[in-house]
């Protein structure tokens, strides 16, 4: 299996990359921070087998060019995982337009851009491919200060449902997972402000195994 992991520099994405390497997959690792991607690769089985391709998913024009080049150079892929995200914790009176738009641009728009590149001829395995987006329980449950994050994850889950229907004729299966609290740097930075105890969070390795099991399944559901 050849797998692209977006957001492999930390958290769930890093855990997916490491677990995928244990399952003998070749991984292309992408995220904004090249040094952290190198760190991820050093933690994987057979590090030299895997490729690093930095992409900043907040920079739309550069992102689209980088993704097109990546899929051309490294494809076809059997699967992609989108674990890129930002989590602004801002009460309504402090929620500015830029913060709201950035959350949508990164958390949802980045996945759509990734799928546009993945769906191109030659980018995905012709015999069938799969994509998993890491959404959140926040797509369905709100919390104070989470308007931007909840909206962006709700948009992501909705986009997955639409893309699942659209890409099924191309034999690309699309799914979102909506985990609850996961012990990632994003959670650690925002948990106190969200009022969530660390004891309620699961390890990213648990989510990573679920993602990879779904990618490997011949009957991945096409809805969250």
C-alpha cells in the first residue's frame, strides 16, 4: 500500500504514519513543518522507504500547486488520510473573520483540495482507493468558544458525504471519522480553555489503528 498522510508532523497524523509503517505501507508524509516530518520519519519502520513532501494547507495557491506536483511525482496512491487542523478557541465577542475563515480553509478546504488532486487520473490506484478525513465529535456537539472549529468540522463531515457520492464511480471510497477527545498537542493546548479533563482523552494510536483498518477494509462506509 502507498499512503499519503497529511498532517503527519504530530498527533493523529504522526500516529497513522508510524502504524502504517508497521503494516509495511510506503508513506508520503506531508505537513507544514519539515523538521517535525523528519522526526516522524525517524520514528517509522524503514525510514528510508518513506518520502517527505512539505505542504502548508493554509496557503491555498501554493498548496494546490504542491499537491498537484506531489500526486504526479509519487502517485498512484492507494489511500490518503487528512489529519490537518487548527482549533481556535474563541468566544463569540473575540471571534474575528480571519480566525473563522482560517478554520474553514484549513480544516475543510484543505481536504477538498487534497481530494481534487487525489481524484485526478493517475493519482489514485485504478483498482480502488480510499480516503479518510479526521473530523471530530465537534461536528455534532458544540462547546463554548468553539464556533469556528465546530463549523469547520461540520463542514468537513458534510463535504465527505458529498464527495463519497461523487467519487464512488471512480472507485474512490471516502469516509470521515469523528473521534471525541484525543491526546494530541491541539487538545493539550486547548483542553484547559475548553474545560475538558485530560483523563477523558484517548491516545492517538487508538484512532490511527481505526483509520488504517478502515482504509484496508473493502467496504469502507461512505458516510461518517
